[in-house]
């Protein structure tokens, strides 16, 4: 814009109007403020994502570990019951089977694990033995123990 001239008491006074080159908000703030604003928004979004998804990922991993442990314990209980098939009738007693332990490779993957084998004789309808193989483990102190059990029936030959 141009200068505005007026005569006041024989003096000439000149007023200059401010020139506005751009009317954009960010241009008036400066480049540094825009970059800082973008950085702040990126950090806000990243923080939100991390605080939302990190606990969820931890929970998913914990559930996967629990499922793996359950499957491992179930397979081991089934394997032990299958191994009992080759034993004689007289060897299927609580005293004899109480000596059985979990293999070291299984015990390492199931924290605080324990193997329990229970044999009970059933007279009816025919003489047989019910063998229950339990694998019990505890993941940590504030949660209840987990267990799997498999039952096999052995008929007297």
C-alpha cells in the first residue's frame, strides 16, 4: 500500500500503513514453530500408540506362553500314560509309579512343575485299574496353579 499524506498546520506528515505479504497463520508464526508443532503431534501419537498397544502385546504374549505350557503338559501326560501300557499289571501301583518324574526338559519349561500319578483299583464291572496322570505347574505366585490330567483304564489280563 502506498503512503498517505496530509497537511497539518503547514507541516506535511506522512503515515505508512503496514504491508501484509501473506495472511497465512503459520507464516506469521515462523518455520520453527510449525516444525515444533509437528514434532509434538508425532510424539503424542507415538505415545498413545505405545501406551495402548504395549500392554496388549504383553497380554497376547502371556496368553501364548500359557497355551504353549498347557499343550506341553498335556502331551507329556499322554506320553507318560502311553509308556505305562507296556508295564505289567503288578507294576501299576502307587508305590511303583510314585518314582516317576517329569523329564528335565519339560520341568524347565513348566515352572514349579510336579508330576502326580494315582492308581486306583476298580472291581466293577470288571477288575481294572484307573490310572490318572496329572501335571501341575505354577506360573507365578499370584496366580492359581494350572494342571492337566489324563486318565487311562487298564484291564486285568
